[in-house]
C-alpha cells in the first residue's frame, strides 16, 4: 500500500471518529497543481463534466497553477481509494500532480 493511501485511510479514520456517522454526503476538496494554466484548465473541464465545482488560479507559490475542485459526496475508504487512482491519472494526463483532498470536520 502506498504512503498516500495510508494517509487517506488515517484521515478517513480520524474524520469518522470526529463526525461519527459518515453515511451522509460531505463537501470534499481536491487539489491539483499544473505547470501551465492550459493544463490546469484542461483538467478543470474534465472535472466539471463529472459535476465537480472547480476554479483555476495561480498557486500560492506562484510557480504553477492550482486547480481546486469540490464535490458533495459520500466519504469511505473504498471510494477514496478509487478516487485517488483516478485523480492521479487525471493530473498526470495534463502534466500535473494531484496533491490530495481535504474536508471540513
């Protein structure tokens, strides 16, 4: 198991301990970084087509572009394992990196 997947599992465990019932949908945030605005925009288009809310902006370090995506969804280890693989592939397809996810607890 990769370190990223272990981190996902640990985060989900902590979230479920704080939230208790995770059977309701939560708003989850996803972070992608790309070397060029066009790359970020191409990823944004794919995410929007899958009902994600997205924005593209210069990243805080100003060296690359952030594609910030959110979606209301169910939270589970199985779901996030599948999502991580898909998100990493999406980022790689557009010359970027997937930096993970977060949510308000």
